[in-house]
C-alpha cells in the first residue's frame, strides 16, 4: 500500500512539474510570437530602362560629321578639334547651334583650362642656363652665361676680351619673348640700371633666335649659337 502511495505521489509530482511549464506555455499563447520570416521569394524590381544616348552632329571644316556620342564630343573639345564656334546639332534642337550654346557642351567648355598665352612655348623653352660666345670684326670676343628664370628675371655674367684685356660684368634684368613662328622668336631683355651703367645698353634690347633643337639656339642678328647648360 505504501509503495502504491509513493508511486502515486511521484506521478503527481511529475504532473506538477509538467503542469508548470505547460501552463506557462498556455499563458504565452495569449501573446504569440510572430511566425518566422518567409523565404525571400519577392521579385526584384525590374532594371531601369536604359537611357537613350544622345547623338550629335558637328560641323568641321564645313562638313557634317556624326553621329557622335557625348564622350566623343568631349574628346573633341579637350583636343581642341571642336571649338565653341563650331556648329552642333542634336535631336531636340530646332536648328544648328554654336557648340557653346548647347547646355551640356557649354558645361564641358567651362571645365577646360584657358588657352595658354601666346609665346608660352618659347618662354618655357628659354627658362634655364644658357651660354654663348661671339667675336666681332676687330677680334674682340664676348662670352656670356645667363640664367633666365621662370619669373621673367635673368642674371649672369658677360666677359669681354679686347686687345688682350679681359673684363667681366655682372648682368641682370627682365626678359620676355614674342613668338614669330613655331621655331623663331624674339627675345627682349631690359637690363637693370646697374647693368646699363656698366654696359651702356639703354632701353630694351631685341634679339631674334631660331630654335635648332631642345638645347641649341642660333642668334640671327649676330650669327652665333647659344647652348643650354642646365635647367
């Protein structure tokens, strides 16, 4: 009998143990958890329709060239082939228009650097250290070594030898160039006051040079050559 009671008590304890969690679970049913997220079966939105690329026609040397894409137009602007005054037409324009009047092309023109000032090529070429010598009809010899600076100033030394007597004079002042053709330019130097007093060279002095190569110049006025000795 006692054994039957013990078994019944143990069975009752088991019911109590189970009934606690079960009642808690039944209580959770009043605030159920959401079901798991469904598998991602939603369809992705269709891709945006491809934009129709504008095509352009341009006037070059009186001829119609095209169709051209915007990238090709930009390349022509960057290379200088297409200028602001060249005529352009695309769909949507009522008539041919100068390139800088087309809004999207006007923006590209504004991004381009300004045109280099005239003479920039030869001015850049002259920057550096130059040396030259000449002999006059009486046998006098002049030797100069001059540094032309990028800021438009110059400094150097002129050595004169006449009748066996040699004298050296410092030189300084400012310089500019004027382009005459792709391989010719005029060098204009204005000596400082101190140099003018020593040499008697008053006012700007003009010399015409021909570019022989990257390191050689020929003075057309006196026929001598000047050679680059450094940058």
